[in-house]
C-alpha cells in the first residue's frame, strides 16, 4: 500500500511538473493571440479604439479633415491595437501608421505615474539649445516591426505590429499617455494623419472617449498634457511650446479642457 501511495504521488508530481512546464512554455514562447491578450488585457481592444478614433475624427479639429491612424501601446511599449478611419486602408496617409505608433511609444516612454507629457510638449525641448536636444534620435523604431508582416492585415485586429515593441520617438502633436480611473499609467495612444495640431486634438478626444484620461499633472497652464502654444520670436517661453498650425486648431486645443475635460 505504501508503495502504491508513493507511486501515485510520484505520478501526480510528475504530471504537475509537466503541466506547469507546458503552461510556462506556452506563456513564454507563444507569439500568438494568447500572449498578446495577456500583455494588453487592461487596455481597450481594436474595435473600441477604432470607434473612439472615428468619433474624434468626425468632429471639428482644425486640420484638413483627413482620415486617421491610431496606435495604442501598453506600459512596456508593446503595441496592443492599431486602427484607422475611412472605408478602406489607403484612405489615410500610409506613412502615418508608423508615426502614430512612434507617438504612442514616445508618450508612454516619457510619462510617469505622476507626470503626463504629450508628444506636443516635447517640440521645443528637443530643438538645438533645448533642454532635451537629441532626444528625438534615441530609441529608434524597430523597422522589422514597422514594416514586417502582410499588408493585408495592416490596421486590422491582427495588424503585424500588435504584440511587438515598435520603439521610436516623435516630438510633435498626437501622442498622449493613458491613465485609468485609479490613476494607473497604462501606456499611451498615438494619432497621426492630419496636421500635427489636429492630430493632438483628435488624440485628446479619442482618449476622452476611451475614458483613459485621468491625467495626474502636466506642464500646460491647466496642469495637464495639453498642447502649449507659447512660441514667440525668442522661442518657447516655458520650454514646452509647439508651433501653431492654424487659428482653428489652436482655438480648439485651448478649449479642450472645457469641451473634453480630463477625468476627475
């Protein structure tokens, strides 16, 4: 009886080891949907991003009224969703897909749980003589991620960038960190496809519609990560300024804290 009990326990132990080993191997090396979902479980999915982006794009944003790209990354910089507006892929600037991913990576990479920085906030600081000059050359895009995979899936739920780290630094409007109701920094979104100022306005509204705008603090006059228009003849007065694109875009951005207030 003792021998049978020992044998049974040995088999159970071996089975448990094998089961745990298989589970660990699946989570560690499986490159497919299961691992992507684990990395991105706290973030909205592709459809939610597309719906929010479409709502934002259809409002007045002060640009050229063009269709858009959006990318969402998690806190590790892993791409979780890529979406576009328009009926067909190609209704948007093709180059803006990777730019949107750069913007998302940048806003995530240079924001903290207690301080949000938009890509628009970085424009002046990276100019020659600026406090962050050279930042735009750090963390380059992984070109194999940016241009790999089948074009057929670009912008779809299984976009080739999804589940991978894109990298890249972009220093004009359109990238914003995302925070949930508990104030947790979950990653960032990047939007591209119009003027950089309109991109910022659309990104802000997209984040609002996703309810991921519980921004803790920022460098703008309203203590958030809104775009700052304070560049005069001598440069940015506060060090965080962005060039004007149009009077309409500027007016819309200035009103964003009231028209689309951040979460409270």
